């Protein structure tokens, strides 16, 4: 990660790929309540201007509106843990170039899911120039960062969601030199999103790749092979800008009219700076 230290951080992602295949537990498959959903949660990231960013994942929960009592809903408020969560402290900067971390693979109740909640622990840290510093997390965030879903999980259907963790906005420097973690996560349905991939030469110069239109901006850095992947991109037409490392002396490269379709991958031709 040392070769990234002098690059201005634009954004980073934590992608939790949620694949759900619903299985009915009743004789009537048309009943949305009382069924089970198979849930897989994965996490990924894009590189940034830090040596490391450690995030302490303790739980993933969903809020289900159901007419029947939910197993695991101890408080009776509709919140249940997805269960079998791979708790741990993960370095986001190691989850790049398509590498993902499995967080959970389990069954969850079906029904109307209004929110997903990511619960973080206290062992969040950032490493800058070799020095490890705590990322202070407000107690409200530790109790769970809520993200709106508002979707009916119906029996026999599959669902996928992408959680885009923006490190640039999430890691906040305070006036006294300490760091706060205030997670900023964009949620998009995978069914309505696509992926843009490509390669940039020369590969030994890291570049920032920015995909933008009037409503969405998504960015990622090239890896050591010059490859990049922009995930969870809403369908639409975009302008792509490749911004090479300043010290390289190379100029920006622009690709106009990049079309992204839902549930598909747009592969660009080789970009030579």
C-alpha cells in the first residue's frame, strides 16, 4: 500500500453483496410472511491515501415487517441479526481489485425489509505514515448504521444490494488531530446497477478513475496491473475521467458517453495515457 501514500483520496468502497434466494416455509408460497431467505453478505473496497483503514464489523441486521413473530427478534421491534456473521476487524485497503470478504451466509426471514443495519464495534483504526490511530465511533453508530431498503422479499425471488462505503467522507479529522469514523454508505440494488471495468497504461503509475453524470459519481484507483473496476453503477450514460498520479506529469484522459446497463458489465478498451 506504500505506493498510494501520496495520492489524494477521493473515495473508497465497502461493498456488501447481498444475494438472497427465498425459500417458503409454509404450504402457501404466495404468503410473504413466514418464509426464509438465503442471505450472503460480502465486503470489498477501493484503495485510498492511508496505509490501512481497519473497520470492526460486529453484526449485520435487517428490519422485517411481519405479521408473525420473528425468530431472533428479542425486543419485538422487527430487527433481527442475519446470523452467522463473520465478526472481525478488516483492513478495507486489502479488499481491492475484486477481492471480497464474506461477512455472512445464512437464512433470514422473508417479508417487507425496510432497512439494513451495519453494526460496528470499537476497534476501528487508521494507519497513516506507519502510525496507528484510533477511529472514534459515536455510540449511535456502534448501535448500527441504518440504510433504507424498502423492498418486499417475496418467496422464490433473488435480491442483491451494494453498499458503497465512502472512506473520503467517512474518516473525519478533528481539530485536535484525532480521527472520527462517521460511515457514509450509498445503497443501490444490484438488479438496477452495472459494472464498468478497464485497464490503464502505464500500469506502474496509479491513476484515479472517476465515472460521473448529473446524479452519480463513483471512483476507484487502478491496481498494480493497471486494472480498475467500478461497481454498483446505476444504469445510465457517464463521462469517465482517468487522473494519473501528479508526479507522473501525465495529463488526464477522458472517455465520453460510457453506457451502463443494469445487470451487465461494460468493458472499456485499453486506455493509454
